[in-house]
């Protein structure tokens, strides 16, 4: 028992000394009983200078009210995610996100613990980015090129009927003022699509500003989006947020489900009345911003696990676009392979004409979890290592080579068995149909003629293999 306790104490010590967060624990009297190296680095002190001493003696600038540790001892209530900004004894500016918790043993308060995450560098970088965006925009305004967008909906290349319809719908709805939600697996082209919508809208000459909502502490994201007012917290300055910078244009909020739910409530308010208020400010500002959001999870799932607020979802649900994964638009696999080969031919000064059959059939049966991005990278890799005028099986990236034998084995394990033969024939048939459709730009009549089968048969087979008409 004692042995176990010693081990768990040592394990705990090892864990605490290696994590990224600063940890500070005090007993009931406000005397420090644990203080890790990270905390010491933040404060510019040594562990020995703090441990065993009353908090207020080590940090004379604090008092009973301003010290969160002492406050928690008084109230017995946790304080979550409070931003703190201070200059340590070495004159270094530190920005932390603190959570302070009371510690109870058998229902009795025995002390308090503070966990602080340093986000100074993240904050500095984010602020620099906002400042830069602002400078860039004002420079572009004077040079008459206001938009930073580089893609249009024409750049969303597809032979898939469903995606073609989505593009048409996007063009129609681009001019609407309503917010939009685009969702789809990673790499399905959400960012491309969103930029395309902005470009097709009457805001194309106004700013397009993108912000990823993931992995940014709530208070920082809030001040990035809404701006800050001098004095709203120690060290705060007057700074416009992205809503102000995007005035007249589009604000793209990526990975919306990673935005803290409280902030989602604030976003909903802006979507409803178009009014923002800088953090710590008192003035209401009316902004004209079209908000487009994106997520790489299905909204249903995000609602289920409560990472997306229902009320916000219903506001966004007016215009939603689901970008289907590459494995469900097989005709795009070979089409985009060709597109990427051509583009890398130019970049790498090569004359590759296409991919060999074995590669094509592997591409068609692979599940592409990383979607178009993964396909693009695979082609890029193969184009770099390819020596002849065709991409061969040997050129495949290792990961794809690893899945290939599995697929071959599955097909070959019972090669005398009828189902396996049927599977093989079907795979071959699917490849031939996809190629014929590609060659005839999706013209079913011409493709059927090329394959020597009736048009109805081709249509039936296209349905069977999820190959849609690309006319
Ligand atoms: N239909 C398409 N035509 C041409 N290129 C595409 C298409 N879809 C995606 N791409 C390319 O694939 C890559 C990934 O696209 P994008 O960044 O838009 O994906 P995403 O859905 O935003 O992914 P994530 O969820 O990981 O952010 C980019 O290089 C993009 O240009
Ligand atoms: Mg993206």
C-alpha cells in the first residue's frame, strides 16, 4: 500500500513536471505547497523562492481580492478560464489563461490549485495577423484590388453531377446576404468552395477574411473577432476585430464546431442584428459582413455532442452545402488525377501522359480519407519520383502501396471462387466506364457507343458504381 502510494506520488510528480501548464497549489492558509517549473518560468522566479511561503509575500502586487487562489479559498468556488496579463520580475510580458479550483478532501476544503496556460506567443501572433490583415486591406483599397481571394467556383473542378449542382446553387445564392454553412470531410474543398462563393458574390471587390476557430482560447478568439478597447484588461489596446476589418465583405469562420459555445451565442447575436461591440467597449457598431462558416464534421454529430449550438445551427441552416467525399464521387478520382498530372507537368517541366491501369484501379477502390487533398499530394509525390511518361505502381507513395496488397490479397485469396472473380471483373468494368465517361466528358450516349453497350445498360451500371453523369 505504502509502496503503491510512493509510486503514484512519483508518477504524479513526473507528470506534473512535464506538462505545458503552470501549476500552483496552496494550502488553506494560502501557503504554496506545490509550484512547478513552468509556473516558475512564467513568473521569473525559482521553485524554491515560492514553495513553503505565503502567496502574498512572494507576489506583493497581489492582495486578498486580486489573488484568484485566495479568492477560491474564500468562496470555495472554481474560476474558469480567466485571462491574465502581467509583467514578471524580469520585465517579460506574460498572458495566461487561468483556471482556479478548490481542492476538497472528504468534503473538506484543504486548499486551492491554479492551472495557467501561457498563450502570450499565440496572442502576439494573432494580433500581428489581425494588424497585418488591416494594413494589407487598406493598402489594397488604395491600389483598387481589395479582395485577397484567389479562387473562384470555376476552380472547383468536378465531373460529378451532384457537386456540379451545388456549384450552380452556390452561384445563385452567392449574392444573398444570409449566412452559409459548408460542411464535408477534410480535404473535400470547403475552403476552395467558400472562396468561390465570395468571388461570385457582389462582395468580390471587398475583403475576404478567414479565421480558423480551432485551438484558440475563447477570450483570445473573442478579441480577434470583435476587437478590443483600451483598458478592457491589463495591457489591452484599441484594436479593431475581424468583423470590422471584413466590413462590406465576407468573414469565413472555419472549424466552427471548435468555437466555444458561449462565443457561438455572441456570433448568433451578430448574425441576427449585425451589431458588434468591442471587448470592454460600450459603443455598438453596425457592420455589414457576410458570414460563411465551415465544419469538417456533420452538423448532426456536432449538435449531438454539443459542440454546435442548436440556435446557431438553425440560423445557419438556411443555406447549407454538403461537400461529398471523394470516394462517393468516383468519376472525380480519375478526372482530378489527370488535372493534377497536367498541372504538375507544367510545374515540374515533365511530359507525363497519365497513370497505368493498375494505379487507376487502385485509385478507384481506395477510400481517400483525406479526399482531394490526399489525391493531390499522392499525384504530386508520384510526379516527382516518376521517370517515364506514365505514373506506375512503383511510383505510389508508401501508404498507398501498403493498402494495395491488402486489396489484391482480398481479391486473390479465393481466385477460383466465383465472387472474387466477379469482384475483379466488376472492378475492371468500373474502371473502363469511368475512363469512357472521362473521355467523352460525361456524354452517356458517346460513352455507351465507345464501350459497345446500350445506353440504358450504361446508365444502370453508372448507378451501380456511383458514377454520375457529368454532362
Ligand atoms: N474540386 C476540386 N478541384 C480542384 N482542387 C480541389 C478540389 N477540391 C479540393 N481541391 C484542392 O484540395 C486541397 C484541399 O482543399 P481545401 O483546403 O479547400 O479542403 P477543406 O475541405 O477546406 O479541408 P480541411 O477540412 O482539411 O480544411 C486544396 O489544395 C484544394 O485546392
Ligand atoms: Mg479548410
